């Protein structure tokens, strides 16, 4: 309902990037540029200064940006009120999740939500936890689900559940008969790690630090970008690793891997993260409520 040109302008102004705005709006960059040019022609003035591959808002641009922000807040409040009165639940919901959550946990939650609200269209973006938080900060996604603590005070973080991490080794490994193990004993063997920016890696590194182990001391033979890649490498006998117990259930059943409890135990929070906005579309509000209720019912390993 709001002027499309103004929506495009507001996104570019907030991100100060035509490229990032195009990604957030699911448009091509030339289409974004065209919309901005149209709005500048309508107002008969420049809204951006473009110099050396950087853009900044002009004085008029800053005024239009502040006014647009108020307009969109009023629009969101109007839409929520009308949909609340009519019982309508529809729209687009863009969710971001880290790899482990997207592959092993979200399908159940999204399936149940879609069954209850079939008119809500869900789009899922998958990346590591750092990038998911960045997408939330830049309004590229409406809601993120991450597996590491979030320190940005401008974001709202809601705990869903706690996730247990365990050591994994091949069934024929010398440690395979152990029921539990200290991290000092585990890392005496070649170690397979997640990539930089991974929430799993961040949590595990902190665990190592608490145990008095420096990451530099580890014999890291591989850094891999997904739980599936790590499981394959461990099963092939290339090293040991630490993963969420959720991610290895089928591998345990097939006897491709052996899990070993860590001593002391290692858990991490699985959390929802979103902007602290005064008004959000009703679909986002309802998804948050639905997810929190889902978390309270399906504890620990299932959303």
C-alpha cells in the first residue's frame, strides 16, 4: 500500500548501499537505481550524494528518510490493527538461520506454523550466526535464529532452548568406548573445526578457553562450513570434532559415528533475534509467539 519508491529509498538510505538494498528488497540493482531516480525526479532534487563509490544523504534526503520512517511505523500499526480486527494472517516472513538450525531444527517449526497459517509465505536464508545477526541489523531479514550469544543491545534476543554439544569420533576410534571425556583428552587427536563466524565455533572456542586450552595449541586439520561436511570427515577417520547432538541422530543410528559426552558438559543457547521495533507486521508477531510456545513444548533437541 505504501509508495514503492519511498520503500526503496528508505531501504537504500538505511543501508547506504544500493547493492545491500537490492538484496534486502529482492530486486536487481538497476531496478533500485531506477526507483530512486524516479523519486528524485518527483521531488525535483537530489536525495543522495554519490562520490567515490559511496553514498550519503543530502539535507533533503535526511528529511525524507525521517519522514518515511514515521510513515512506515504508522502503516505497520494500521495494518496490524486491521488484520487483528478481521482475523487475517498473511504476508511475507523472511527468516534467517544458522546452518545447523536450518538443517535440523527449523523444518519442524516451519512446517507446524505453515499448517496453522497457510497464507503466510516464508522465505528462509541460511548463513553462519555472525551473518544472520548482521542481516537482522540491516533489516534484510525479519527474524534470525542463532546458536551463539548475541551482544548487540539494539536487538531483542529471546531464548528458545538449550542445545547439548558432544564429542564425535568414528566407531573404530580409540576413544569410541568412552562414555565421557575431557576436552584435554579429546584435542590430543587431530581436530576438525567449523569455519570463522560460525556460532558453533565461537561457543566451542570459549569452552576451550575455560578449560585452559588455547585455540593455537589445537592440531586443526580442517575448517569446514557445515555440520554435514564435519560428520563426513570424522566418519572418514580424518579427525575428531564437537557437534550438536541434534545434528548426529541419524549418523548414530547408522553407526557412522560415536558420540561421547563432554566433561564438564557443554550447552549453548538457541535464540531468536530481531530488531527492537515499536511496530512489526502481525505475521512476525504471531511467528514469535508461536515459536516461543513451540519451544516450551518441544524441549532441548526439538523446536
